[in-house]
């Protein structure tokens, strides 16, 4: 079930009914909105069946934080073939902004020289990191945060208690993916509370204790999720803050957390070093 994005879904349905399929679409908007889910559903509608192991479908995702040129070369080869079952070849490039420069230049050739009937869907939270020549050749569909009432309605249908609904909606920040993730993994609510308690503790501690905490944190698999919880905590503090000096400090911390998240997600930066620099600003 897709939560929200009715206008975007209606636009895609019109594309199907008109049978005027564009060569490339670019889905943009923050992470956790459901862009990938909608892209897969759209292609499933065009194919007339599910995409799992479909011979005419390709899904490209980052390998160790990057989409490499060999992945795009392989995609180009697949797109040079004729469809086996579907009316066209379909491909989704998830987190397209993580294509290396070489991969982007290779992908650009695919857009400039389509060899067969195909549809490419790029998904990106940071389209500014794509070559302008790639962006200009795609039809852009922008996704926005979903209204709280739509997430609430979804949770009510799932028989979630009113108290939990309020908590999940607040945490989701208009991103249905977060709500679904918490619903499927209810233990995450307690984990969030624990990580916020840890954050409060280290914020007022000596650097030696902060660095000790960072050493353990840097080895965790859910590091990006932890930083997302930090963002939530400081954003909430920003809303309630009335002291001008404290307001500036929180804004600077928010900026630092966002920059650290981006570096850890998209580059090979040393996580421990990045986190040490970040915690010095808390």
C-alpha cells in the first residue's frame, strides 16, 4: 500500500493510459517517501506482472556507497537487447546521485542513444549531484512529505493504538517509509529512546567520553539511522528553543549532523573521524 502522493500516482496513470511512455523519469525528494516503491509499482503496471526476476527489468543500486561504471555498462548491454516478455525494457537506478562521474558519463550515452524501447527511472534525494545533461534529459517528478493525516489513516487501518500513532507520526516527519519501518520493527521505538538518552549524556560530557562513545558508534551498521535520530532530536529542540544564542548553536549542530550524514552515506570518509569532529560541536 502506498501512502500519499496521489498527484504523482495520477500523473503516472495518465502516462500508462496515453501510451506515450517517456524514455527517462527522475524521481526526486527526501529519503523515505516511497519513491522506489512507486517506481516499481509503475513498472509493474506497464509490464502487467510483478518485477521479481523479470527478464526485462533491471535494478541498479550502490555497491559500497557508489554506483560503478561497470554496473552502468552492464545496464547499457541489457538495454541493447529486445524485450522478452514485456512491451519494453525497464530499469530503476536507485540513489542515482551515487553514480561515479565515469558512470554518469556512461549513463548519459544511454539517454542520448537509446537502442531499444525502454524506460529508465532514476531515484535521487540529491539530484544536484547528477550531471545537468542527465537531469535535462529526464522528465522530473518531485515527491514531497506526506500529510500527517494520511500516515495516521494508514496506521489506524493497521489497528495501531492512538498513543503509538501519535509517536510514530511525530517521528516520521511526513515520510511514510519511516512509519512502515517502525510498524514492522516496533523495537525501534525503544531503540530511539535509548539513543536519544545516550546523545543527551554525551552532549554534556568531556571530549574523552565523547570519543569513547564515538569509537563504539562508528562500528555500528545503523550509523545513518542513529544520525537521523540525532537530527530529529535537535530539530525538535530548535522548534521549542527561545534563547537566541542557543538557537544559533542548535542550527549549527543541525547543519553539522546533516553534513556528516551526507559524507558517511556518499563517500569513503572515515566514520570515526567524522563523528569525532561532529561530537566536538555538541
